[in-house]
C-alpha cells in the first residue's frame, strides 16, 4: 500500500504536466495560427467613408485601417500581397469580414498600397506587426547636424524685415531707372530740335525834337485866326437876327 502511494506521488507531476500541456496546446496552436494568416482580402467602398466602425471611430477611405474578426482594436497588422511582394501596415478598427474565405477588409488606401484595387478581392498574407526595439545604435543611421546658438539673440534679421527692405530697395531702383529714362528722353528731344533765330526788335524812329517856344507861337496864331474869322453858322445868324 505504501509503495503504491509513493508510486502515485511520483507520477503526479508528470500527469499534471501532461494535462497542462494538453490544455495549452490548442491555445498555443491557435495563437501560432493567428500570428500568420493566409486568405483573401477585400476593401471598403468609398460610400462607407464617414460611417462609424465597431471601435467607435469614423471610417475614412484615406486612412490605413482594416477590419478583422479576432485581433483587438488598435492592433497593427502587416498585410502582404504575394503576387507583387508589396506590404502595408494597418490598424484594426472594425470587425469582419463575415464572408467565407475572406480574412481581412482593408481601407481603400491600404488596398491601393498593395495593388489590389483592380482585382477587388485578392489573396494576402496577414501577420501581426511587432515594431522592432533596437537596444543599440545601428551603424547605418546618420545623425543630423545641429546648429547650437546662444541666448544673445538671433544674428540675422527677421524674415519680414528682410522682405520689407528688399521690397523698398527694388522700389528705389525702379524709381531711379524711370527718372534716368525720362532724363535721357528729354535730352534727346532737345538735341533734335533746331535752333531758333534771334529776332532783334526794330526801334521806331524818334520824332525830331521841336522847340517849345515855336510850338507855342503856332498854337497862338491858330487861335487868333479862329477868333478873327466871323461865325457864319445858322444858329449864330439866327441869334443875331440876320
């Protein structure tokens, strides 16, 4: 009896391991099967843009999203087209497709990325995308060049100041060119105009100077003749009664 108990006790860990393995093996196989899937993929039509998905987000044809039946929302999946080798990373936001043979529904942009727009339905390979965590710095990464400045202020002028000064300079140059063109045009017109002859004004001949006394004598003689000559007018004769 004691020997039988000891034998059963020794066999219990083995039986437990066998039982645990038998229970975990379907789950493990299901996870392994889910990690890489092969099947047909379709894509959303443009009329579904703006509709609410199962996750609550709005569908948009230009987003890299998809619908899957089992993966949690937000999971990133890598979808590969074996016909041309193109692949795309999409995010699960909806549930489906519920059509036999199809394993994923892609957005229009994701379908365009892997080149299945023309077919509409095409075979693909779906696997979970695990972003690589690099614990060291690869040799092929080029570090950008940084320009370290001081807190004394920028050496260069602000862009708006430079643009304003450039505009003012161009306006001054244009104004100077216009003034130079007007000056040259005026000079050309002056050179082509014939010289006008100078007209000397002709002075009127001066009357000869007369003696003041002789002029007075002539006037007195005229007055005397007028007084001596009798007035023969009709009015004078009528007053005189002649």
